[in-house]
C-alpha cells in the first residue's frame, strides 16, 4: 500500500490537550478524550531533537499510543481547519415569457453513481409541467415542484411527509454566515431557507448579531399554513428538498439531503446530480428554449464528522476490529469516538517509517501518517505547535 500512498496508521480523536506531562500521570489522571505529545520514555513533554509519541485516552478510558516519531524523520505537520459544509444544489428561475398554451416545461434530474460508485449507474428522473392558458408564473413553479415531488416519491421505504410552502420563502441563503451578512434584507416573521442546514426558519430579529438570534425558531409546525391553504403536504423522498424562492420571478432550488451512514457498511455518499430544463413547443415538441440551470457542487470539509468516523473505522482495522460482529466468539460491538455531527480540525503528521525501509516504486524512504481530529481549535493549535516543535 505504501508504494502508492502514505497510509494512515493511527487516528486520534481528541477534545482537549491533557495537562499531565508524564505517561504515568496521563494514564492515572487524564480525562477521557484528552491527548498529549510525550518523550519516548514518557518522562516529560517532548522537545526538539527528542524521540516522541502521541498518547491519547478514548471515550472509554482506553490508552492508545502512536508509533515513535524519531528525530529527523518527521516530514511535515499540517493543521487543517474545518470549512462550512454546504450541500450540492441546483437552481433556476421560472419564467412564462414567450410561453404559449400547451408548451411543455421538460426537466431532468440526472443522478450519477446511483446505488454504487460506478459512473455507469444512473437514475434519470424526469419532471415536467404543461403550460395552460391563464397560468401564472407561480402556477408553473408549483407545478414543477409537484412533478419533482411525485417523481422522487416513488422509491422504496417509508419517508416523512414533505411540507411545501406554496407562497415560497422570502430568502434562500447558502450558509448561516450569509444570513448574518444579509440580515438587512430580511423581514421579521417571514420564512427563510438555509441550504447549509437544509432547514426552514422564521426570522425573529433581523437586527441581531448572531444567526441563532436572527432565526430563533426552526419552522417545523405547518398546521396553520396547511389549514389556510398556503402550504401543502407532498410526498417526501430520501434525496432532495424542493424549495421555491418567492418573488416576481420565482426561483426553484433542488437541494441534496445529507445521506445516512452505517459504520463499516454504508458510507453515506453524497448525492451526485445535475439538472437540466428546457421548454418544448406545443405543436411539434421542438425545443423553443433552454432554461439556465445553475448546478452548484457540494462544499466539503476534510474534517467532516462522517469522513472522520469512516477513517476511524478503517484505522481500527489493524487492531483486529474488522473481525468483530462476524459471529461467535467475535460478536462484540466496536465503539467509536468520532461524532458524525462535528466538523473537526485535522492535524496530519507524515514521517519516515525508517531510513532502511525503502519504497519500492519511488526509491525514497517509506512513509507513515498519523492524524489527530480535534473538536476544538484550541486543542488543535496546542497539539500542532507541540508537533512542529519536534522538527
């Protein structure tokens, strides 16, 4: 494996840096989830020119140590901060300009790698709306959303109902930070959609300094709107939200949902999709025009919780954990520390395995890699500085 990449041999999940500076006191007194960088003999914190190792205590109090980091063999230490994760989405404006009765809005959602990671596995999902005399632009937008909802409701499994806000959302924002930056454009009491969270909110105080105060209430109870007829219940699906931005020119958003993951079984791959839309003539179904669709890919984070959990499952494999759960006498439940909902700071340490162990392809000394996933910036900074000081 090392002939093609630098393998991750160790992964530490940490919440804080231990105050203990010897192995004996760390084992006796460090709190679960803490990590430290010590001298090889465990007598003190490590310093430049000294052989060292990383020691950690997991959530169950078990001790774990890394390979020895020898003087002159650390190649690099990198601390990567998390970035805000934004799901993939597509958006387009809805217009009735130069559209005649009988013309057809014909769209396609093309999901790639559907059911597997093969590019040959695709699910082409059509949606459409036939324009009728007297239709408004809102009629078209609602018709397209209903068509989308119907197409993607025909999947196996039971899913919660999707509430469609017929009157649309006052604003659609990509992130919570974008809400704060654009709060001057908000109106108290209106509904907004935040793509980062895949949720609807009610604007409480547009003058507040934080997102939590601007939008104190997630919109989950639609009983009033359902009774008034300004919202409707549509079939839900496991892949997408369909959202309408209100206005003279409505905009439709097709937003990918976060996919569930099961440790060592289902990785929860992101939905990989593209959307296209055109308008066909009512007489001969020739293409009258193409609607501009903006397809925006997902913004990922190296320390996304699901990625770190998957890496933790992989990294524990060399300890024999991959045998667990296969049946007696190995039917143990392996526990993991990575929280799928946390966006981690990732410290990556590359070091030479040994001066004698040569990579057969490159001729260079073979490398190893250890990573530390920290839930806090403070712990990541302290550990990074301690490791850099060894170089």
